[in-house]
C-alpha cells in the first residue's frame, strides 16, 4: 500500500497549515502567528479566533515582520510568520539570514503562493521560484515542501517540534490531494514512492509530484522501470537515500516547481558530483520567468508536464544503453 | 546634579578607556560611534536596567538592543564592567575564537540580548520583544540605541508605525544624534533634520536631551517609563568621539585605529596610566 490516491481531488494547503497549528497550539502556549496583513490570505481566522492574544499583524511590511518575529523568538516564543513566499524569502531575505538564521532563532516562515502553483492568477511578482536556492544557501535553515494538504498538516506539526529556523512552502490553496490520510510525514527523509525498477530515478518535490507519479506509471506501462522518490525536505537533505537510489539507477530526472538553478535539481546534482556519478536532466523553469495563467497549463507550457518527464527519462535510458 | 550622577561619570570614564584600548589592541573598530553612546550605556547598565549578570538569560530582565552594532566596543566594556563576563575578554575583540565579534552576537556574548550590525533592526526586533513581554505578562522594558544616520533605513519606520499601533509602551528607543554618518554630516549626506517629528507623527512619545548629561538621561528614562500606551523615543544630542579631545566631532574617527601615542594621550586625558 503506497498511500497514493486517485489524485482527482483538491484540498487547500493554506487551510491545512492552520489546522496543523491548531493541532499543536493547545499543548504549546509558545506557538503564535505573525502576519504582514496576510491573515485573510492565510485563512487564519480559526486560529486567531481561538487564540486572540497569540497573533500579531504588523501591516504590509515583511522585513519588519521577520525582525519582529526574531524579537518574539528571542524571548522563547515560537512564531510562525505567514505571508506570500516571495515577500518572505526575497524582500526579507536579509532579516531571515542575519536575525533569524544566524542567531538560530525559533522562527518558522510559511510561504504562500510558492512556485507557479501559487501564483497562477497573479503573475510573476506574486510567484516565487527562486526561494529554494536562496534558503538552501543560508546555514541551519530547515526547508520543507509538502506535496499536499494532508502532508502540510503533518509537516506543520513536525516543524513545531524542531528547534531553530524553518521554512515551509505552501501553494494557492487549490493543490491536488496526492496521499491518503495514513501517509506519514517523516521530516528529513526522502521517500521512495514507487520502485518499478532501476532504469532511471525520478526525484520530485511539492505538489508537482503528481505529474512525476503519472509519468512513472506511464513509463512502467511502456516497460521503462523507474524509481520514484519524493524529496519533501530539501534541507537537511537526505543524501543517503538519494545516493542509494543513484547508485542503483545511475540516471536521474528531477522535477520541481522552481528554477532549475538552486533547487532540487541542483541539490541532486551536488549528490551526484560528490557521491554517486549519474546522468541527470533537471526539469523546472529553465532560467526564465513564468507568466500569468492556469497553473496546469503553465506547467505544460514551461516543460514540467508528465510527458516531459517521460521524454527526459527515455533520453537518459537511451544514453545508458549506448554507453 | 542628581546624586546618582558622580559615580556614573567615573564609570563612563573607565568605559571610554576600555573602548580606546580595545580598538587599539584589535586594530579595527569604530571609536567615534562607540564614544558617543558611552554615557547612555553607562546610565542604562549601571543605574536603570533590571539585569542580573549572574543570570544573563533571566526571563524578567530588561532587554537592550544596540541597533548601531558598530558601537559595540562601548557595549562590551559596559557588559564586562557590569560583571557579565571577565574584563580580560575585552582585548580579544574581533579576534578568531573570541566571544566578542565585530558586531554583537547574542549567543556568543553573555548579556547580549540580540544580534545586530546591519542597520535599522533594533526597533523592529525590540518591538517583538516588547510584544512578547506583554503576552507573557512580564513587566520588563526594552531599550534600543539607534544611530541617527541609521534612521535612513526603511525597516526602522515600518516598525515605528507598527509599534505605535500595538501600543508598546515598554519600548524605549534612544537616537544617538551625533550628527554624522559614515560619509559626512547627516544633513549633507541624507538630509535628515528634526528627528523627533516623524516619531511624533507616528504616535510616539518624544523627548530631546543632551545625551552626555546624566541627569537629563535619567530624567528622560523615568518619563519614558511612565508612558504605558506609547512607545518612547529619546533624541539624545551627542558628540561623536565624545570624551577624548582629539576625537570629538572629527569624523575621521568614524573608523580609525588609535596608534600607541594616541592611545597614551587618550588614557592620560581620561585619567590613567
């Protein structure tokens, strides 16, 4: 039983985050929420109504919100700052680095509208597809990108247990349901979801995982046997699991809703370079900016569809056979 | 003169000796910026603040943030002389392995409540500390010293706005108004004048004092502490390089290291060998 559903339903990662916080807040009075006029976008009223003292809204100023959160955390509170992902990780990048990560404070950053999935209606200023790279280069930063709402709820609980700075990417609130409720979330572990064989590995992160699953299934039907791995924790990276899969397959495709520079593709390339040589094709935004439009159409347009994954795998398999 | 003042004047003289010696030994630092805040720090650490050097993480302590982190030699001297760590740590400033970093770091130096250095962050972070204190029903105050040139930074005004909106009455900020920033006189470089006015416009309680007159400093802090609905700012008119005749009001000492002769002359003036 691999806990993968029919993937034909939608559920909100934003609501799941608040539900996850409400799971842990009763037993942990240190948990609080910080907004930059983002309470509505975060769908946070179930929390703010239940805990009217435990939230702060500083207005539309993300740098201030991160610094304010650092001040809260310096006294022992566990603030979760929640607004659009790009505004946290780009506009307030220095505050995240120097006043949260450097003093290793217990501030959790929860970014809405991550990737194309998030910004489909708004356009590029409200999307972010650079933050994995930005945050991966900041020491001591946890980075988790759950694949669906159920996973977000569990990842929220996991983050609340951890000491130190963390980031979780959420989407628009219309993400596909990928896993059933019994699927655990094991912080820091890459997980093998399908093991059809060792022709190639497919590594994927976030809700776009749905497309990787479909690609692996299609390929299997065609006789090409892949190993499909979800890497929901980008940092700390589960290098051992990734290296083990690479050792068996010697060929890898990465799929992420992010620029191919700096994110999952780069992380896997680092493991390949340092530990297990393999051929690699990185799928994601190929160093271009996305545009407005329906998310699913955008993914297809920018080369992140299941057919693109299939094509990349076939290229690698052909290369393998030649050598 | 208030009776508390004479010992504070003596303490500040001692701290200034430490500051000049540290920067000489280290070979780097910002003497001008450190000397203009020595009296404010002396008042805070040797008279005003509720702290316990034996228990630097005491949850009920008053907090302090040196927003202008480059003034840290004065800060380190104050913490050492107050007993947070041994005075013989001071010569290790900025050296590999030292707990005394080039700018303050909260988890390396006992008594440092927040990491600072990049300008503009003291009031935003202090607001978070003050809000946390209110949530925890603790009655501590949060003190911040920010530079005047530092008021150029936008994030500072974001927090001036939100701290007033949140009615953070236990947040008390000093502006070290020495009139200089790195590149020259403030009114030439960035054009800032009438520093109290924008704070007042955002709803802060404002005062202006001579930042080297201990009676005025103590009076102003008492008035600020009595304000429970509004955060307070005290514009402290100061002299960059204060306390050593040849560094006063000379921006060449923004970031200059005293040589042996200059150190000897300063120590002689400050009353030591």
